[in-house]
């Protein structure tokens, strides 16, 4: 028993620390849900439909002048913002039902070029409102289906108490990541949905690796309580978890700083998700399984042959 205790350097799952971790998780989830239901998300053109233009100017762009010019041309609902440098401008328009998309694009380009500066129309995206609604619904459905299939997979591979812990951790990661975008009013588009799905996969991998080690220690360490066996397992996996998370974050920070504004939402979602996912793999998944009173007997397969039962000492 002394050797076992020496292996455990950090007591992650003692009852007071579990309660603090669960309280923090509940607080983050509630704050995210409140923001989602009250403020909503800054839906990108992928979901709302409309026209998006990325325009490059020779000199620093005057946003107020651009807004005034667009309003004078009849585009009163246009959203104009800088897109990285002072010479890069992003223009968003709601769907224009009374004109064809090609005519609207041509009119926008002529209107923006009327200020005297030559412009570089770098990107034009057009999405109908119906397609945007379908993409929004399909993105939400993808998240729900992914969580459902993960529940079944973990239940088959381990046990239902572990499955509940894994899905609780993954739902926590997805809600907090999406809530982060709502709280800070960051643009939410299809790339963010892809990032959230990637976060679920990353966090699931971490959780399954930790559960594998917990199962080994449950079956290999005789006379050890579930809490202590989980602490030992998490400490044994801690170096691997931190190294994986830090190396992934280094790549994502480089992608955020050097990749440009178009993939910034994707990078931010992954950065937030990796941080939250690492935390939930250590605390939320295991703490939930402990709250359901998981124990080594849950992983021992029952003996089905009565003759074998009679032969047991």
C-alpha cells in the first residue's frame, strides 16, 4: 500500500476537490446556457444566409464612409468591419430577395469602388436563407448524434457508469466552447461547428485513454478504493495528457496568429475546446463516474457456468 501511495503525487479526486471541480463545471455550463438563451450567437453567413465580401483597399479604410456609401446605394442593413489590417474590410449583407446574387455583387463592387480608391475584391460568398437554416439544423443534429454514438461506444467498451461520465464531459466541452462564442460575441460559422466536433473527438480520446488505465488499475490493484485507483491512473497519465495538450495548443496558437482572420474562429474554438477538454478529462469524466459509485466489481464479468462457480475456492 505504501508503494501505491508514493505513485500518487496529486490528489485530484478527493471529495472536496471533486465538489469544487463539479461546482466550477456547473457554473461554466450555466453561464454558457444563459448567454446562449439570452444573447444567442453571432451567426455567420453560413447559417443566416446572405452575401459576404472581403475587400482590400490601397489605404486605410474609413468604415463610416463605407457604411454611408452603402446606405446611399440602398444597402441599409450592411455590416461593415475591419478584417485584420486597416486596409481589409468585411461586408455582410442579409439575403436580397428582390435581386439576383450576381446583380447584387456587381452593384456592391461598383458602389465600393465609387469612393476613388481601387479595390481588390478578394472573396465573395453567397448563401440562401433556406440553405443557412438547413446547415444550422444539420450542425446541431451532428453534435447530438455524435454524443449518442459515443455513449453507446463507451458503454460497450467499458461500462454504463463510465459512459455517462464520458458523455457528461463531452457535453460540458461542447456547451462551454459554444458558450464562449456567445459570451464574447465571436462569429459562429460552419468552421466552428467542425472545430467543436474535433474537440469532442480530442476529448474523447483523452477520456478513453484515462478510462483504459483506470480499468487496468481497478483490476490490478487489489484492495484499493475506487477513488484512489482513479487518482493513481490520472497521475500515471498526467504527463501524457499535458504534453499532448501543450503541443496541440502550440500549433493552434501559431494557426491563430499566422493563419489569417478567415480561420480565426476555427482556431479559437479549438484552443478553448482543448483547454476545457483537458480539464474535463481529468475531472468531469472521472468525477461523474465516481458520483455514480463506480467500483472494480462493475468491470468484472460474471461467471456464467455454474460448474465453474462450484469449483471456486
